[in-house]
């Protein structure tokens, strides 16, 4: 009994000491104007959207079978829910991939969970393979395409860099031919 109490007391003291040291480091960093811990800047589209991780870990973090882009996936991320509570059943996944010219695209997918794409502006002309397609903007220019699928998913496609609506629509048409709207 005596050894157990000593061990528990020692571990408690060590924990409190470590916690105080971390708190002191954060306070000193804040006092001197430096960030407490340097957060790495996300350099990928999907890294800016959610928590970047391995493709396998991101797939494990969602409760649906995502559509995989037909090209080489260069990054994957677990995304916060499109609609609803932050649970595995509501989380999304983002895949970043490159086309033949090296341009990067992000394909993001979420369970709709009662959410809708109705608030976004309709995409014209509509593609018969994916009738519920819309566009979303960042500033005054279109920055991506959003649509819902018959499987109850909400998806978005956006490109890195300068947003060229025509290039984005061409890539979206390629995804439609591969079955992204089924």
C-alpha cells in the first residue's frame, strides 16, 4: 500500500510539473510576442479545408465509401461535417490530386445529413449526368462547383491557384464521365 501511494503521488507531481512548465512556456511566448508553438502552414488545398493525414487514415475517419479521383492523389484530409454534429458519420474527406499538366484539384465529399446545396447559385449549363450542380464563389469569381449525388453525398471540386471557370468545368466533366454523380 505504501509503494502504491508513493508512486501515485510521484506521478501526480510529475504531471503537475510538466503541465506548469508547458503553461509557463506558453505565457512567456505570449508575453514576448512569439507564438507558443509554431503551427505549420497548410500548403495543400485539402490541408486548408481540414486535417491533412494519410489517405488510409482519412478513409478510416469517415463512415461512407468515398469516390476516389482517377488521378494520382497527392494529399488527403479529414473534413469537418457539411451539416450536423462532428461525428464519424457526418465527417467528410478531401482528396487533392493533379491533372496531366500538374494543376492541382481538390475533390471534397460529405454525407448530406439533411444539408442541401440549394443556397448556392445554379451552374449553367447543367450537365444531364449531374443535374443538381451549383457554383460557389470566393470574392466575385467562381471558385468551385458543388453538387449532391443520389447516394446522399455533397461534393465539391475546386482548383488551386487562379480560378479558371472553364478549366474547372472541363475537369468536372471528366469526373462525371468517371461516375462521380452516381
